[in-house]
C-alpha cells in the first residue's frame, strides 16, 4: 500500500470569483406571508449569510489553514482513502487517524 501526502482542497481564483458573482446575483424568493412562522429559513438571516460569503468570508485564508493539515491518501483494494494523520505528542503514543464517511468530512472533526 502506497501512502502519499496530499492537498485536501484547491479552489482557483476564477472559481471563487464565479461563486461570488453567483451569490451576488441570487434571485430571492418573496418573504413567506406568515410572519413569525417557523416554515423555512428567515430570509433576513439567509441574506446576511450570503452577504458574508460574498464580502466577509476569507476563503484563501481558510484554504491555507486546511492545506496545513497533515493530509494523506492511500489506495485500499482499489479505493482511494483520504485521511488526516496526527502524530502523538508524547513518547510511545499512537497517532490519530481521521477518515470520513459520506456525506460528512474529516474536517468536521
């Protein structure tokens, strides 16, 4: 089994610019007529979130932080397995290996 260090994610500047354009071009549905209803997401909250993604969220900073994680991949029985491997802090300790099972991500851990 061959284990290789990998990069977890790579999003290009063009992809980020396209996403920002699409977020800004969102056509918002009319507000739900039943004020105070628990049906769906509050449109004001959703718009604030979209504005944050378009103007405030620093994806390159997050991508660098993710890329600094000890990410590896290996092929087991023809299936690529991606994982994070954290070395033990003390002598005689065991490494911690985090993998994922869809639809979650090892980054959630």
